[in-house]
C-alpha cells in the first residue's frame, strides 16, 4: 500500500487548511487504496478567524498542529518528524493556512518566505524524485521553491496570484476546477480546487484527478 504524506496548516479555510479539500484528499487516497499520513508544523497560527463573521478573533491564539488534529481525528504527527524515505509522495491542500501558516505569502506576496520545516520536507521529496501535489493556493509554495526550474503550475485563473507565481520564475497555466497541471520539470501536480470552486462536487473531481496522477507517478 502506498503511503502518502499530507501536510495540513490548521483547521478552517480562513486561517488553516480548507477542510473540504483535506477530507476530499483523504477520501480520494483511501478509495485508491493508498494510506494517508498527516503532518502539520507545531507552531502558532498567524491569526484566528471567526468563520461565522469572517472577522479576526482578537486575542485568540491557536496552534497549527493542534488544530490540524481536528481534521485528522488526532492521527497526526509534528512535521519535523516527517521521513520521506518512509513515504511515496506528498500532498499539500490549500486554505489560507497554506498562505498564512506554512509561510507568509498572505502578508508579503511574492517576497514571502516558507517556514523551514515545510521547505525542507518538500525539497527532500523533490530531491528523492517523489511526486508532490499542490492544490488551491498551495502552488505558490511550489513556485517559491522550484521557480528557478521553470515548473508549470496552476491556481486556476486569478490574475494577481498567477502574476506572483510568474514573478517567482514558474510558469502559470490557466485551468478549470476539474483540471490538473502536471509539470514537465519534476513530478509536481497542481489543481485549483477552491481557488475556483464553486461546488464541492467540482472540487472533488479536480482533487481525484490530482490524487490519481500523484499515485501514478509514484
């Protein structure tokens, strides 16, 4: 059975992992006969958002690993302990946590930095020739790490984010919610997911396609 690492960034679209994207990823992996192994960094969130009002919850603090455990039903490990030699591939769902907690793209745009444990994990999988899937906003992380390799990526068709990806040296390709982009330079796969939506069914088709291609590339 293939073992696929999944990096989470909290719990909730506005300040963590996009919950539906994560659940669809885990379901797709399970339906394909693969085993998902969840990881998250043990760090504080950038902020906490009230998902009912959309407002910042002033003074509230949450931990990315603890919050990610909500989605993983407690079966999750500190990202610092990830060992690519025990895994066949890596997938990073989106949600604003990918832009706020895995790095500071939400604050600094194309000048952003990725937190060390995330960068180290992704680079280790890439160096080992193992496939990596990025969805929603997460492809900006791939652009930051692999832009010099001219990788092809998609976040759908958002002009500003696509421009940031291009500024980092990668090539952005417009794609629909059901589509994936497979880079010709390394085993990197991306899909827009909820950067486009609009329905969970459409997002599920794109995530299924990404999972299928990642497993095929293993």
